[in-house]
């Protein structure tokens, strides 16, 4: 392993940490939803150009790519997602969201800042890089099937040898990272089921389709029926997050609409899920007298980390952060469109600890209105990506 960059990198971080935190807080205060990240893209682009780097905005109109280094060597890509969630920011902090109903409650502002900081630092090492670094600031991660496909369609992975990324993890204390070879997230699909029937009076449910009863049976019985249809291909979770039917207590409604997420860490199960889901619906609705439409969205596959790249990241992290900072990441049931990148090139997605062990921030989960991070995670993430990318380039050269 090459002698670490440690002292130089830590000196640079000490000089720029306030600027990086301010950058993250600006993003946090000005969140934009998937596909609408125009100001975010311009803000990132301006900072990169101040650092003397050339950028290219994606053809989709938001997100950008930045290459630097020596053109005839290998390419290591660093990816940060830039979009926010459609939800309220409920924190009482001066950098809370200024946009009603939109919030960075998943840490994408941190991911973006980490990739920006790692990229700017690495750009100062041009003479030491036996290849190129590609910074990918990706839009629309929260939109199924994900903005990663826009990056791929816009040649964002052309000639890339390895891709690396980080994701905030409030279950891990700040200063620590989580690594895992193989699947680290799950495939994530969505299904919207619309049921239709003749409706009727609640005094005579036997003369019609009891729509509310049928909807309830679907939410309770369908998950096990889908598992049976898959025949042991892999574990799944079918969880209904919405159910709407009727307006009056004495009227059997004519329609019901149910929404579910469908998740699995198994590629085989994911490929079989759309047909299995519809077969289970056919069986369950059967001769009830109702008809149905199912809009099943095949979302993203699992993020499957390369064993070789994960071990490289482990060695680099051990040298830069210390072995005590590294933990084994658990298999997550959440989804992430970083999976599309790893279907094209080898790479690793790393869990970045963001919880303050001293209790300054509660251990809020992702996607909740009070989510925040211990910003000491930013330099940790930068150190990790710089060391891993630097060592990977030298390993590939």
C-alpha cells in the first residue's frame, strides 16, 4: 500500500472545513426535488470552476460531471447524489430548509459535499495521479428508477474502471464507516393497485363486492402469497403504505386504491417479482366480483459491492482512518440507484457514520423531518474517498 496522504490531507481539511460545512448548509437550506436541481447544479458548478475545474451539465438539465487528471490512465469515479425529498424539514436550526415541503432528510447534501471536497483536494494532486478522477453529481436519486440511468445514458460511465460512493448512516457514530461485500441494499419496487366494483349499501354487503373488506384482505394476505409464488428465490418485504377507499360509513365504495413497496436483496427474486405479484393478486381477488389494475414499477436492483473494490477500500480506510473506525455494514432493506452503476462497473458503496455519540443530535432515522447529521462526518468521508481513489488509481495503473 502506498504511503498515505494523511498529513497533507488533514492540513487541507483543517483549512477548509468551515467552508465545506457552509457549503453543506447552503445545500440543506436550498433543497430541490428530483429533476428540479437547477440551482443546486449551478452552485456545485460554480465552486468547481472556482477551483479551476471544467464541468459538463448532464443532458437531462440537472446534475454534472467533472473530469481531471491524466487522460491516458484509468478512471475512478466518485458519485454524490444531489436531490432532496418531498417532505417538511422540522428541525429548529438556522440552516433548515427554506423551501416548504422539501428537505434534505436523507443526507444527499452531505454526500455532495464529501464528493466535492474529495474532488477539489485530489485535483491538487494532478502530478501524482496516474489516471483520471471523474466526479459525478447525480440528480434524481429519489425518483424511480433513478437519475443514475440519466448519467449512464449521457456516457457518464464511459471508460470508468471503478466507482465509489458514500451514504449517511445515522445508526453509526460519527468517525466510523461501514463496509460490506456483496449486496448492501435491496431492490425497491412500487405497486399501485386500483380495485373496482359495483358498490352498494352497507346493510346488504352480500349483494355486492365489499370493497373495504377486500382491500383489507389484500394488505394482510398478499405478502405471504407473493412469497409463495416466488418459491424460495429470496426474502422479500411487501409493505403497504397507503390505502384509500370510500367516504361514508354507510356506503360500500366502488373503488379502492392501495400502494405498496416491494423489496428484496436477491437479484433472482427481483427479476421474478412483477409476475409473482400479479399472479398472487389474481389468486386473491379471484371470484370476488371485483376487477383490478396493477401499475407495478420495477424500480432499482440491489446495490452489490465488488469484493475486490471493497477490500481495497478497507485497506485504504485502515491506513487513513484506522482499523477501529471500520465496522461491518448490515444488509439494508432500503434501495438506492447506485445499483445501476454497479451493474456497469465494479465499485463500492460505503456507509458513513453521522450520529453524534455525545447526544447533540438524536439518532433520527433517514427520511424523517428531524433528520440531521454530525458534520464531523464530512472530513471523514473526504479522507475515505481521497485515500480509496488515490490508492485505486495507483493499483490500476
